């Protein structure tokens, strides 16, 4: 079922890319319908896995990546409602969703599913908020890239179809800031939940490579949020910060996927273990 959802996401991205590159602009419902259909099927699969296990999915790499993809599509659908997102957003965003989904499928083939472990409520909240934050930062990354592309088009005075079909810089900035602020809030909540869940040694995880990288990522996004709301930093520089932040997110996920010892401990979706 998850494989079918991934294929539907892929179809939606292809439809959106064709619209973006078409000689004449169009507003075909196919990209949005594919995103919605894939999301519904993805949701059914998650519900089935949860019912089968009798609990929320644990911190295996396959489930973590698939949940990031699910959260990312959820945020995309919400943004479509809030901002009336054009097909250009689907063209840039769906490849990110497909990459997370394909990575999850690749891991599921290469590695057996993890045995269910025990996780406290705080660590479970930590994991869910962590993955939701990663999805929000993925959205901020996409809108940041779109901002840089649009800004380059304007600076180069390249008034082609790409310029006309991308959202305005003002809309892209609002989308980027909204994703950045939401992602930072839930990411911070994730770290607070992890600290509360490990009251005996709330800061011990920072001494581990994975925990240290998570902390560095948080500091970078803290600087980005502070710069956006309390300093004149805007637009292009902020877009570069969100791109750099997402690069750190990918490094964190890569380290998490390689940390087999953390998966075996059943510490919840986020995997910050003492």
C-alpha cells in the first residue's frame, strides 16, 4: 500500500512538472488529486500498521522516513489551502516527498523491520514532533530554493515562463517564514520532550554525535528565526539559511539511519537515547 502511495506521489510530481514546463499555463487538478490520493492511501497504510502492532510505529528507519514523507504531504496540502499554491510548488516539493518515500522503501528491502520496543509517552512525543519538524524544514527548504530561483530570474531579467509561474517573492517569503516558525516550534518541543523523558540525564544525549548534530541544527534554526523576526535579515539570506539548515537535517537523518544501536533500544521515533 505504501509503495502504491509512493507511485501516486511520483505521478503527481510528473504531472506538475509537465504543467510547469508546458508552453501554455494550465490549472489541471491532476497534481493536487495525486497528492491527496497518495496522502489518503499513505494514511490508511499508517493506520493499518498501527492497528496491526497495537501501538504507534517505533523508531525503525523505514517508518521514520515514511512518516516524514506523510507529514510533508500534510503540510503541503495545508499550504495549498492557505496560500493557493500553484503547480510550481508541487513541481519542487513532490520530488522531496518521493525521495523520502523511495529511501524508506529501499531500507525496507535492505533491512528487516525492527522489533517493537518500549517507549515512554515523552519519548514518543519527542519522536512525533521531531519528524513533524523535519517535514516543516523540508517545506521551508523547498520554498527557500524557489525563492532563490525566482530572485535569480528577476535579477537576470529573464522574463520567461518560469518567472511567470513561480509565486511572487513576497508569497514565497511568507511561506518560507511560516514553515520555518512552525518547524522551529515543534522541533524545540521535541527536544523539550526528550529532556523531560530523560530526567535523570536530560543533557547526556548532547554528548553523542547524533544528539550534538541535533543541537547544532536547533541553534542554526534559532538564529534563522531570530534573524527573521528581530533583525533586518530577509529574503535571499534567509533562504540560504533554510537550505543550510535542511542540509544539517539530512546529515542528522543519515547519522540516525546508520546508528543501528539506537534503533535496537526502542527509544521512540526520534532516537535520542541516553
